[in-house]
DNA sequence: TAACCCATGTAAAAGGTTACATGATTTC
DNA sequence: GAAATCATGTAACCTTTTACATGGGTTA
C-alpha cells in the first residue's frame, strides 16, 4: 500500500530503479526497504497509471538506464497521501516473541545472553544512523525543507533505537535482581 | 517465518485458534498480530508436522472447538528457535515515509498537524500498554518465569512508545524554531 | 430483530522475498 | 581470471490481508 507513495516521494528528482534501491539500502533503511524485483514492477505500474514517465538513457557502464520522473498527476497523488493521517505501522518484532517465551528455557543464562546480543544489535543501528546524520545533515541551518524533514526521520530512528537499548538495560537489571532473589 | 514459532510459544497451555487470535489482539498486540484466516491453516500445518496435536471438544455456545496442544517435537522446535540469536525485525513505518516527504507541501501547518496527530497515536498506545501492565503484571514478586518474560516485552513496548512521543516533541520543537527563523 | 460473540474454515488478492536470467565494465 | 558493480527484468514462492461461507447463542 505504501510502497508506490514512497517511490513517488523519492522521485522528487529523476532516478532509476537501481538508484531507488540504493536509497532504500542507505538513508531510508531505518524505516523502509524493498527489493529490486518489487521496485521495477511498481515503477512500471506507476507509469501505466500516468504518475510517472520514463525515458531510456545510455549508461557509462552496463545496459541502458530507465530514468523515471514524476508527472503532475504523480505529484498530486503523493500530496494527497501526505495530507492523510499518519498511517499506523503493522508492528512485527520476532525478537520480542523470542523474549516473551524465553522463560520456558531459563537455565540461568539464556535470557541474559539474548538481551546482551539484542543490545548489541541496537547499538549497531544507532552507530549507522549517527554516521548518516553526520554525513548528510551536519549543518542544521543550511538544510532545505526536504532535507530538514529527512533529518527528522533519522532523529526518530536514533531516539527509538536508543530507547530500545535502555529497554534492554532495564530488562537485564530486572532479570539479574530476580535471579538473585531466588 | 516467525508465526509458527509464536503459535508454539503461545501454546504452552492448550488453546483453540480462536483463543490465540484473542491473545494477538490483546497482550501480544504491541509486537505481533495475525488474522484467523492465517492462524487456522498454520495450526493445521503444525499438526501435519507433528508439532501440535488437536482434539475436538464440545462448546458451550456455537460449534465444536478444536483444542490444540504442543507435542514434545513442537516443544523442541520452539526451544531451538528460542536459542537462536534475536531475529531482526523488518522495519516498515509508513508514517516516517510521510514525514520524510512532508517538506514538499509545507504550508506552515502541515508538518505540525501531522506530528501532533502522530503524538496522539503513540500516547494512546502507551495508555493501552499501561492498562495491560496494571491488569496482568501488577505484583512483580509474584510473577512466574513465563509471566516475568511477558512483562519484559510489555516494558519494551512502553519504553519505545514513550521514546516515540519524545521524538515527536523534539521534531515539533525543531520545526517551530525553523519556522520562526524564516 | 438487529448486532455481536462464539467458532471454524476456504478463496482470492495483495505485498514481499528468493531465485533465475542476461550481460557489460571495473577492480583486485 | 574472479569478484564486484552497474542495470533491468521475470518467475516462483511465501506471508499477510480481505472477502466469503456457515450457523448457533446472547444481548440490547
């Protein structure tokens, strides 16, 4: 449901499917991702609907690129979506499922090891986001309206990942206290 | 990939597909959900694989219920999954996609309205989770190992939702400052 | 009597991942 | 000479949602 709108949003400037994939793997990674095999058909469909138009353009290396640009109709569709209420996320966190049932194999170490590993994963995510922040959004005052908003989303990612680290620490502390009490 | 393991985990005590659906809609809602049309076939499949066994049992009201219980093989499969590393979540947050591109329609109000609405949604989630906490996990010392771990997941949910509220507030503050500067 | 809860399922469609196919250019 | 990057796509499969089908009992 959201992917076509994200593609429209990313196409403020003309780009190819391959370019968009790199954006998903880079600065958008913390809130969305998509495979090339999903991106290409989605772009074709948006073109059929008149929201994008494409042109072949020769490439320096490899096959000809297909460069997409947004049409007026595409811009209208995007802006309509942007004016809607925040679309709630379908939360699916398998690691919380694991944590939820880890009580069943509690051998005095399993939960602790799991939480420490989880903490590491979140710490790594914070590091990645901070690198993106430093690289693309360093000088606050100079940001365009578009970059300002992109930066806000990175700030969201950082805040949430740091909160997850805090949740790991709290869980570890509770778990240790509980272990000592028995 | 994770759903069958979650069902196995939820079936520490015997239950029907309908019961499991209610659990997804209740205390598990903050990290997973599933429709009945996905749950029933998944249970059938787990039974074919010998990880569950089911018995029909008459119901007070309505049709006969099919009660599933975990087999030794099912328990083994679950515990193997629990001993794996934390399974990373596939993050897909459409609302951050909206926020990311809202710079395009900045009319002096759009972003602010969006962030305030988003904040409300997170506040509602915190309220729901706090209600669950008060209802099921009130007396810390008395919790069984299973309930203790379930409580940890709720704490994760609260911490992350509160961080999201903080991120909204930070974004609103930045956005106002930026508006005044221009 | 209408709406809702109980209870189980199937079918179709949409969204997403993995695997396959092709082929040029650059880097190690 | 092998691996990685550039570049586009199709096919098969898996996961998830929405819609359909059935029917008894309870509540407003």
